[in-house]
C-alpha cells in the first residue's frame, strides 16, 4: 500500500479533545445551515473543505496542531453536509398532518442510528473502494490538497490565510445581502416578468437573487447548469404555456393560474423525470457496485496480521463494530416502537411493523451504502443523486407497508391510511440517513489516506459527527417550521404560504407515498415525465458517445422542471460564471506559458471554490439567525417580520435593488478569482506534492 503523504509513522495527535469539541461545534453550525438551504431549494453543500479551512485557522494558535488533527475535525464536521439530507423526507410527516412538530428523541434516534449505520456499512467498503480502487474521489482529493498546503508553516502559510479570507469574504457578502433581503426587506429576493403566449396562455421569465444558490451553481459545474436550464425551458417554454392555453378560462390565464398549473401538473412531470433518471443511474452502476461489494467481503476475511501491518490500514476492531451495531439496533427498535405505539393497533401488528422497519433499514442500507459510496467516488459527494436513492427507497418502503397494511385491514379508515403513509416515510428516513452518511464517509477516508490518517480514528470521528449532527436537526427543523412553515404545512393559519420553505424533495417523496396508498395522484403527468426522462437519458448517451466533454445529466433536467424557477436561475448563472471564468484562466495561463502555469489556474479555481462556499455558508447562517428572531417575535406576540424596515409600497424598488445587489455579488466573485495573484512558492509546493504522489 502506498501512503501518499506520510510514509513513516510520526507520533502526531489525531483524535484530540479540542479537535472533537471544535468538530462538534462546526458540525452543529453547518447542520443548521444545510437544513435551511435544503428546505429552501432542495440542495445541500459539502462542508468538508470549509471545515478544514476553519479548523486550520483556529488550531494554528496551538503550537502542536498538525494536519492529522485538522483532518479529524473536517472528517467529523463533514457529517453536517450529509446527515442534513434527512430533510429530503422527514418534513413529509408534517405535510401529511401526522406530526405537528419534530419530536426530539424520535428525530435524534432516527438520524443518529441511520447515520451511524452509514459509518459502519462503509467500513468493509474502505479497502475495496478507497485503497484498492482507481475511483477519483474529487472532493476527497481537494480537501486533502487544502489540508496539506495549509499544514506548511504550522497552518500559517499563504494558502491557509488566503483560503480563510475567501470564505469569510463570501460569507460577509452573502450574509449582508441576505439580512437586507430576508430581514430588513429592503432588497427583493426575486422578480418575474410574465408574458402572454398564444390566445390564453402565459409564462414567465424568472429571476432569483440568492447568493447561496449562485455559489452552489459555481460548484456544480456547467453540465449540470445546462441540464437545469433545459429543464426550466421544458417547463416554462413548453408545458406551462401549452397547458395554460388549453386549460385557462375565457378571460385568459393569470400569473396565479399559471403557478397553480405548474404546481399541480408540470411539477409531476418533473417528478417522473427524476424517478426514471434515478433508476437509470443506479442501473448503470449496478455492475461496479456488485464487484466492489465482492472485493469488500473478500477483504473482510483477511487475517488480523495483515490488518496490523500499518496504522494507516487499520479499521475499527470487530468487537467495537459489534458493540456499536448493538447500540444502533437497540436505538432503532426503540424509535420505531415509539412511533408505532402512538396509534391504537394490536401489539402483534406493532411488533411486525417494528421488525420490518428495522429489517428494511438493515437490508436496503448496505446496498445503499455501497451505491452511494461508489457514486461519490465517481462524481463527488455534492453531485451524487441522493434524491434518486430517496425516491426508490420511498417506493420500496411504501410497497412493503402497503402489503402489511392491506393484510391487517388498515385501509378501512382515513386514519389508517394516514398512519400507513407516515410509517413508509419514517422507514425511508432511516435509509436516507444511511445513504447520506455513506455518500460522504468514503470521501473522508480518501482524504485521510492522502494525508496519512488512521482509518479507525476517522471512523470514530464520523460516528461523533453523526451524533452531533443528529442533536441539531430536530431543534433547527422546529425553528424553521415555526418561522417559515413548509409548503403544505403551516404552523399558523395567518402565515403567508408563499413565504413557506418549499422542501421540494420532501414534497415529492410524500406525494409519491400518498399516490401509492391512494388513487388521488394523476399518474398521467408522472408518465409524461418518465417519457421526458427517457429522452434525456438517450440524449445524454448520444452526447457521451460523441464527445467526452459534453453531457446532459438526466437528474438535473428533472430537477429543472420540478424546482421553482426563481431558485434555479442563480444556479444556472453560477455554473455559467464558473465555466467562462475557467476558460479565461486557461487562456491566460497559455499566454503566460511557463512551467508553473497550470498551478496559476489551480490556485485561482481553488479561490473561487472557497469564496462560493462562503456565499453558501453566509446566506444559510443568516437564514437560521432570522428564523430565531422570527420565532422569538411570534412567541412574544410580535409580528411575522420583526426586522422589516419598509412597507409593501417599497416592493417594486426592493426588487430592482435586489437585482443590483445580486449583480454585484456575481461580479465580485469573478473579480476575486481572476485577480488572484500567482504565488510561486505555493505553486512549487503543489507541484512537489503531486510528483510525490
């Protein structure tokens, strides 16, 4: 085995108390940020790189800090970027009307046990998919590079300080704009221009001003940006004008009518496209997944003497895994029992549902862990289709519960149907937690391999991160629910439904579950979406066969149809900015020629990634802070907008000011990237590290 960064054993502290406390704090903060962002738009950000920068900035004040300790902090904090994906399904219990809030212990145990299972299930996959694999792990390698460069000069080198400055700058820009838009209301967050189409139809040209989504778009890349744009055009240049022309009353369609058509019909076309694209993605990966699992099982049978050859090749002991697994099993049984015992059904049916729920989590969980780990290795954590896994898990869980419910006559009452649907969503939540953590863990283990970490210590850090993140999820979900509400689930009748968090994946998966348990869903639009998804898959295959650089991810096309358009425009713009800035940097490097020209591009690109990450963190954290203020205001008899400085007459002006602020943030992002001063010392260090690998 080749140890890329530390081929010799140095007695350096890795899993320290201060590191664990810092990692727990970052985990809680980033979990809150990701929950907010995920509920708003259905996207979460990877927290590994920002956590690594923050860790280096803080721990450098301790003279004995080192790259391995920083790696453990980012390993633990990375759970925040993934476990928060539980929001893709859990709010569905409120949308059903089954829950009135998020009970802490049920939510905590569900998230902690599911996340910890994701850690355990990836332990036997480490050798197959990290050590003995050529998978690229793009984000794992990027995090390793930042940690290694930042470790020079005790973490006080130029890259460390510059990286922290980029994240802080991005956070300040996004935070100030978000506070003015969502708090003071002096900046608008979107605007739309409505256009008549045909005799009665209507459509819109949407503009959204979210700096967090601009940063997210910068990170997802041009292929996903173009695919989302294609989805937007299919929805708003195709289906919406066609359906509004067909269905509008004699007076013609209004903006309100067009939005109703999109929500009740066109969105289900997007759901169908997402579903078939997710299935296709898994089909294309089934062969390498099975091969990887075969290698994993074989590696588990290797002798203990082989495993003890080097500290960098040691996983958690079998005894430790069994103890943790036993605790997780007990936690799952308790949370499922607590969930099903709240309804008046027989003890036999209760135990049947508890056992089936746990078995679904265990049996589907390991396959899901392998699938998500492999996808993360291929395309990175952020781009992995967790929502596709969620859709399939929702269908499987719903079918299992449907069979049990029909055998026990639960469908005789409306309450029985509601409980069966809620049970399917609850079961799916465990699978999503497993999927989200396993999607990130192998990426962290790859980072650890490159910087010389000890795997079993990383696995402990990941378990701690799962528990810390689980502690934060229920309170933050309750906070955001009380402050904003979710689409289809408002805590107070007087709240504005247009201001509710969209929770797109939770809405989609809840709708799918309800459609399986009843006949209320119009499957025609789902089937049309399946057809659109099939066409997108075929186009993507043709593009891949004719050119290696151009693709059209089918999942992103489906999301473009499904998500609100004002949320997608910043994503699209961010991806285009990233592409054209990248082209400019490459052209500039060619003009300069020189042996180190490629590192000039790499330095600038890294600065853009860090600034974009700061945009995401800044807006997300301000969103959580504003939510706290709103809840405090409402609970003390105040209004829904305690920070608002202007009245409704200012709305039009606020929209134009919001547009100007958004343009400024985009131009500032470009400026920080293209004006980055080339650092020869840093470039030489990067070159030496690459040659060493």
